[in-house]
C-alpha cells in the first residue's frame, strides 16, 4: 500500500520542498539521515513526531522521483 499521501508540498512551507505530513521535516532531511547511516529506529527516536510509515513514505517518494524514462532521439 502506498504511503505517498504522507508527503506534502506547500509553496509557503520550506520553500515548497516536499515535507512529511506538513511537519516541516523535509524529505531530503530524512534521506540525508538514512544516507549518513542512521537507522529507522534512530530517526524515529530523534524525531518523535515521525512514524515508521513516514520513513517508508520518504523512501517511496525518492524511489518514484528517480524512476523516469530516458528518451533517446535517433
């Protein structure tokens, strides 16, 4: 089941960057933590307002953003 509904974009919040449930925690912030080696559990401890499904939504959002077709012109 998709969790993308947890990702919000508001032009008046965080410069219009994607956030988790309008909490002013940007998708990029969570991705940076994961890339730096933080576990889901560590992130949830450090950000108690986040839920496990929020981290899943961030990963799903990132995966969908990186999945685009490459069109080649002959």
